């Protein structure tokens, strides 16, 4: 793997279809595993473009190829992490951790000391990875129409 570079998304970014493909490839393993299905399945290139206007987003580039992304939404007391995605072939190489480090830096620049995310209850591997990266479970929630926990909230306090 070549050196990974990172780019904050802005109006000059024009690879929305490729970004959508990256997210869908990264989340594909969840199909049939989580219920309800991932909201990633309803994303469109236009929605991602709009999302970037309201959130802070970064992509990881392996040469010229998109290898990962992260979206960060400003909340009153935290920076919410959403759509953290790394191509399956690029996983295990530190890209997700480096994207989260960018989110940490962004949060601190905004005067925030907490990162927050949600992960599906079924994705115990994700729970373990986020715990290894300093996140702790802080709440459980359920999607509308479900009588069981479908997601957990995890937070990381930044020092």
C-alpha cells in the first residue's frame, strides 16, 4: 500500500459516485446481519454532497483511489461520528484509526472533548474495535418499530 493521504471534502470534490461505492462496499457485510438494514443503503451521491455541506467530512486516499471516509456532525457537547468507512481490501492498515484521529483533532479545534458514535447491536466486532480505540458504551437505543435494542452509543472522552 502506498502512503495514505487525507483530504477534507469541500465543493471542489467531485467523486460522489465513487464515495458512495466506497461506503456501500464497506457496509456490505452488514446485509442480512443487522435489522433494520443500514441507512447506507438509502444514500445517493447528491445526499452525500449535501451531507458534506452540513458536516465535516474527510476521505483517505491510497494514491488516487478512495480508501476510506468519515463524516463528523457538530452536536452541542460532542462531535458525532457517522459513516466511518474503509474499503474491505484496505481494512486492518490503520486507515480507520487515522480517520478517527482527524475527527479528534477537529473536535478539539471546535472546543469539544467528546467523540460520539452509534453502532448496531449485532456488530460486536465493531464494539470491540471502538473499545480498543478508547470508546466506551454509554447508552442503548432502538429504531422506530422495534421492541429490542438495535444500536448502542459509544463515546470517547478526549484528553
